[in-house]
């Protein structure tokens, strides 16, 4: 605790000397409903007929370590984020159980960044190239969403990065901490006329808590906007989803000053009628009766140029170079009791770990005609070079070269269907993924003879139609329908053991229906029925226990989701959300290990399962500068039919998902610029295998964040400090499901600290 005490003492004189205390208005937490784009049709969060959570820029960046997205998403109900410590495996994120089975990275959840698909067509996703230091928001759809996004959409996380600022700025951030943690960040941007840009770079190093767990990573992002047609400069409101001017750096002189993205001065009483939630456009709760425009935010987006055609071009670049990420491996309970910081001996012997290099270039285009018509399109190209060393000899080194490209387009219309307010969006997505996969023997960390050489391709074409109809002033319906055609191919280029090439094809139609009832100025009830399908990923198909080629015994899993929910805002001081859901799955894909290949996962269809759950969240402005947040998730996920050579597991709980988990946060911002926050995450006990033979104990992970913000005439200073696992709980940060030899566990670090400073001009 000494570093925390020292840090508080250090801040006290700065607080006393502060000459520009913040006004009380800047301490208000903005609990008002905000614009979301993950639903394909832009809408207010309050009016989405499905379970959805928005995490703001301030909660993602302010005083955070920014080492993993896990800390940013901890307060989202229904979302379980594990594995914040093993960077060779990437973060493991599950939404309502979807994604829990992933061998590495994120599986079964669609990732979207700045309107571009981050997940590959086969459903795999990594977040090692997504830096929290540049994110402005994260929108999380909780539940099957193939009617919107197609394959492997058990949930959706829509990330948005910062837009070019209205005024030039530059800032640097440095932080360091326990276990060799070092992080360097630079960010800057500006604009002139219709051009705007923002650029960001970071470099991170970590020795790691466990033996053989070092990592090193460098990341670069750049974004250029060009506005045409309408009056106004880039960076002033034509960003993703036409989100007002929220992310101007004038509004973010300190990320610590603003709780949920919205500086109160941007919403003066003349522009924003809090009691009625009119937003200038809302005279009947959801729509303007004369124009029937209910989610386009006319006055802020179009600035009296409503009927003038115009649009925006965006150019985006993302580059990742991660030459080192060691894998300490899983341990059995007796190994943890002997030394929880040790690595599995074979992981050291075979130098288990990975190296990644990835780049992406993309272009986006948006064009609108007044309030009625809008066109948008995107195109991108991505490459990924991946080297993976596994802890065994035969085929233990994997070299993968990925070429991934795609394009998409959508047309949106806002008007009337007969006499009723009506909107729709019609669009398509086309994606092509080609993986060149080779396996070499692992000769104690060195590449040996080639034993596998295969080119795998996954092509997808999807068409979607999202419609929203306002049936009465209080009752609305949203219908989504999507058709996907998928083609998979494996071309065997290692013919010494015969030609094991193969072809597979799948088609799927997925509808969803959402109903929304308005029973107060800021109170909604919703019901939703949705579906999803999930094909085996290329890496899962190529992990064939019987040899090369695809494992043709695998088939897509399918899910249906039924949910009821409530959400609302009470007097701008309390926001609540409650959802009850029931999901049925068949042909569920689950991993297992073989003794000859420790650390390599194979897959099988597990029969059928059902998932019953409850999700609740609460954000409460307790007083001036003081806010609390709470979330809770109950998960009763069981197999209804599952028989393997190891036994009949019907009635067992699904592994790696606790029945109970939740979050509590308390945050205080003083007018002087001093910020403190307490974060407590509870994860209940969970099973580690399908047989439910072994249970991992639950734990409470408490963290503390402190920061101070001081604005000088031409520059600003923002020192900060954080502590993780304050209670020094002995818990496991990751679970390896069905691991051979009982090596299920990856121990987490005890209490550890970081300290840093951000300087802006």
C-alpha cells in the first residue's frame, strides 16, 4: 500500500494549488441515452429492442493501465472476460457463454472496429491490434445476432476509435509497473477545412508474473477524414454514426473530467430537454410527428443543411508488430500449490509462444441526401503473419500467412410506410479469407521437418435487411433478416501422405424480431427473438485428430435466443437495465485434448444444451461528482444431450462459465481534478471440464485508480496510479477447458501496481 499512500501525498499540494477548479456541471455523470450503431440502424441506446451495453471512452481510458480490454469490459453484464495475463492466447471473452470454448483469441462473437469487420469470415477474432488508448466507445450486443452479422454472432462488440479533433492536439503517455510493465503512447491530430486526421502509436513491454510469460508489442493507427458537400470541417460531426461532436479534444482536456462522453456544456438547457428527452427532434418520445424522423438527430447532425447532399471519405490504417508473446501453459492444482509462478516444463522445453505481424488498410464512404436517404460502403485488405510454437514435437510449430479482404455496402431510408413512421437498411457483406498453414516439428524451439502444408480458404457472402416500424406512439417493432452463403476449401500441398484436400459449403437464413414498448418518458420494455449459427473455424477444421485435411465430422452449431427486458433512466441520476433470456443450442462445438498433443485443442459437436440467464445493471449518480455502477449475471447453462467415449454428460454445467459473476464500481471526481475509483469484480466458482469433476473456486478482484488533472495555459498534466488485485486473491486468470493431465489453470498475479503520467498540448 506504500505506493498508493505516496501517490496521494504527492497529489495533495497540486490539489491545493489548482487555480481552475472544474464547475459542478462537469461532475455530472451523463446518464442520458446515447446513439448506437451496432444495431445496423442507428438508434438511441434506450430504444434498442435487445440487450445492449455501451462503455464510454472515459471508462476505457481514464487512469486505466490499458494493457488489456478486460479491464474496460468488466462492468458489462453477461460478458465474461478472462485471460488478461497470457498474451500468447489473447483475451478470452464470452457473451452468454458464446466464446467460452475458444482455444485462443475470441470465438463466436462478432468484432467490429470503426464499421469494419474485425472478425474473420470463419468467426475468429483477435484484439491484440485493438488498443484501449485510442478507443472512444464499445457497444456490446448481448445475445445471438446472426440476423445482423451472419456467421459466429453469438454476440457483438462494436469498437469505435477516436475521430479527428476539431482543434489540433498532441499528447504523450508513459506508464510503468509491477513485473516489468512499461508502456509508451503518443497521440495527435488536427484538421484544416474539410480534412481531419488523428494518429496514434504505442509500445508495450512486460516480463510477466509467471515464468516464461514475457511479451512485447508495438501498434500504430492513423485515420484521415475528408468531408464534402455539406458545410463544415472534418472532425466536427460527420464521424461514425454522425455522433454529434462528442469526441472533440476540446471536450476532453482531461479524460478524467467527463464520466460518460458528454460534456454537459454541449447540452445546454436550450438544446436538451431533460425531463422530456426531446433532443429537439423528439416531441412524442421517439419521433417528430411532422417529419416522422425519430433517430437521425437532425439539428445536431445537419446544422440547417438538412436537404444538402454531402458525405465523408475515411481512410484508416492499423499495424501491429508483436515479436514476442511467451506461453507459460496450464498447471494442475498440485503444481500451483508447489509454485504458482512456474511455467509448465514442456512449455519451456519447446519455447511455447507466438509472434504476430499484422496490417490493415481500409476506406469508408458515407453519403446522405437530407434526412431520408443514406448510402455507405467500405473496403479493406488485411494481412497477418503468425508463428506459433506449441509444447510438443510432432507438428508443434505452426506458420500461418493470412490474406483477408472484404467489402460491403448499405442503403438506409427513413420515411413512412403508409401513415406509420418507418425505417430500413438494406446491405451486403462480402469477405474472402485465405490461410496458408504449415506445421513443422518442434525440436525444442527450433523448426524441424515439414509435416503439414495446406491452403485453406473461407469465402462468405451475406445480405441483410433491417426494418423498424413505429406501430403506435408507444409500440414499435424491428425485424432483421439475413442470408449467408459460405464456401470453405482445403488444398493439400503436402502430398507425401496422400491428397487430403476437401470442400465444404453452408447456407443459412437467420431472422430476428424485436418489440419495444414505451411506458414513460425514459422507460422501455422489450422482447426479442433471435438466432445464430456458427461454423467451425478453419483452425478447428484443420485440427483433425485422424490426420490432414478438414475434420468433416464437424458441423455448424445453431442457437435460438428468447429474451425479455426493461431499461430506463430516472431523473438523469439513475440508469437501469434488466434482461431475462433463454437460449437453446444444438450441435454445440466444444474442445478436448489428446495425450500425444498437449496444448493442441481438437473439437467435436457436443449434442445440445440450454442456457437460462438473468442480467442486471445499474448506474447511479449519488451526488456531485460521486457515481456508482453495478452489474450482476446469473447463468444456468447445462447440457441436455452430450455423450462421448468418456461418458454421458447430460445435465452437467457447461465449463468455464460461473453461475454468478458481477461488478461494483465507485467513482469520485473532485472539482480540483482529483479522481478516485474503486473497482470490484466477482467471479463465482466454475467447472473446468465437461465431466464436472473439478471446480475452480470463485474470487473477488478489487482494483483502485487515482489520477489528477491540471490544466495550464498551453498544456495539461495528468499523473495517475492504479492497483490491481488489492486483496491479493489467489485466483486463476484463465481456464483451459478439458486440458489433459488436469492442467486447467493459469494463475493470476497477486497485488500489483502501475504508475504513469499523461502530458497534453
